[in-house]
C-alpha cells in the first residue's frame, strides 16, 4: 500500500496511538492488567448519578431528544449554550465574554489539531513557524498533531527541589526565545503529565511575551478552570484577547461525549469554526446538551467543588503516602501534585531508560507511561540531548480503585529497587 506523506506520517509510530492502544487493552481486552497509564478519569458514583439524571431529563422530552439525535448542531455550536456558557464564565471567572468568544469542538484533541495548524507550519511568505512549548514535559497528545515536519520547539525547565523527595518545574525565562519562528505558545494548566500548575506570575509573563510578539497564548485547561477544576493550589484563571483557552468535558468523567470548548477572540473563533466545519461538518449534540443541563442553577460548580476535586485530592494524598512507604531508600522524587490526576516520578540516575522500565513493568502486568515521550519538541542537541532527566521519569494515574493504585506503586518500587541493585 502506497501512502502520501500525510498518510505515512499519521500511520507511523506514535506515542499517542501506543497510549490509546494500552488504554483499550486494559479497559476492554485484558482487564486483569493494572492500568495506571492513561488519562481516563475516575468513575465517581456521585458524579455519574448527576449525569444519569441529566440524560434522563433530555430523553424524557421528545422535542429535546429529537434535536439532540436528529439535527446537526450549528457550526459554532448551539447558540443558546454559547450564550449561557459565556454568562456562566463571566460570573464565575470575572471575564467579559459573549457567545462570539466561544466555539464547540469534537473534543479538545480535535481543537488542538486545528488550532496548532492554523498558527504553525508554512506561511505564504515561505516562513515556517512552530508551536512553542514554554515548559516540558508536556502533554503527549500534542506530539503528532502537526501536518508539517519540525513542528514543535520546547523549553527545558528549571527544577526546584522542595524537600528530599518533592520537586517542581518552572519556566526558564532566561532560555525561552519567542521570535519570528514562533506561531503559537502553548501550555497546559494543570500540566499533563506532572500535575504542575504554572504560577500566576509565570502565566502573566508568558501572556506578556506572546502579546509583544503578536503570537497567541493557548492555555489547555482540560484539568483546570472553568471545569473540572482539579486544582489543589491557588491559581487565578487567565484570559485576554490574545489568549486561547481550551476546555473539555472529558475530565468531568465524560470522555465518551467528545466535547471540547474553545474560548478566544471572535476573529479566532470565526476562523476555527470555518476550519472545523470543513473537517467535521458539525459537532456532536449529546455533550453540549448535557452541559446545558449542568449549567442550570450552576450545578456544574457544585459538582466540581464538592464532588470531583475532593475525590482527586483525597486520592492523591493517599497515593503520595503509599509512595513514601514503598520507595524507602530509593533515589526518587515526585513532582508536587498541584492538579490533574497523575503522579510524575523521577528516579535520579536510573540505570535504564524509562521506556525500558515501562516494558519491564508491562511484562509484570502494570501499565504506566515512559517519560521520554513527554519531552515534546525539546531540541536534541548540545546539553539537551545529554540531559538524563528526560529518561528517568514515568507517569502514573491514581484514578483506579485504591487497591490497584497501592499494588501498582508497590510493584514499581520492587522493580526499580531491583534495577538499582543490578
């Protein structure tokens, strides 16, 4: 079979495809695997009960059900939802949005693909621009979205050691270079894979740099504000006319409805809507219909603040305690968990690459993610190429049942201890 360059690129080896293959195997093929690798949200009964009630309300009204199942959504999204969502965000976050600032996408991954390629790649004058990641490690799902080659550039972080076993990444502004080759700055907040929440000062400084160079700043808020608000530290939401905020319903516990939300200047929303219509025709209706129900009486705020965030806060506290108990006398650090639902473990001077550790753990029935694939766009020359840190980390989720998380942490400790001893 002969394929175009596009076909070859998108059917080749991909960390994103490997991740989803592992997720599918763990959830559908081999449920005996200890699955601590993917980004699937936890099953929270109290949240699921709310979604069930909302779905029953939608299904019980024939006119609503007919619209949800039997009509195409407007290109930008349901106008009533856009208006209600703008009003909600203005009340909750103090922003000044209208319906013209918001568009709906078939999941945030679909939105990233369009937005990245709208602002990066080849320009009419022959200039090639890139998506710039001010801090890595960063979301693995970005890595393969560029239609062009050499699509990303990334900035190596500074590392703050908080105590003997805890650390935090920061943006190294002394190394960060925004120039004519920058098409878009992109951060996730909280960051996937580390749970890092960039400080308000870091975000404001990035926004200032982006504005100075007439480059949009995109904030991936899949785990943060406005929802699901899985944030365990103080952090102000940020938006301006030069900022693109991308949110999602997935981490609320609704990954199956594939609903993303883009918040940006109306000119960007218009351009995004046109491109999205050409590629997808229309977005699905079930996710937006659910969101409309959740916005009534701001039910979604109570859900996030009293159900979802406390669940993950309790889970991460317990996971960190199990790590401390299992990893005694190992040279480990964990990134300060400020949000999302992952633990990012750093094994200093690990004798083998984390990809090999991933394979060894998989052979023992545990799925995690190797750290190398999260250093998207890091220049592989000079000091960056020899930087061992990027080969010493793994990501694990604590969204599974507590017994699974505890067992998985103990298995990691056992395997890593054996590696150091060898």
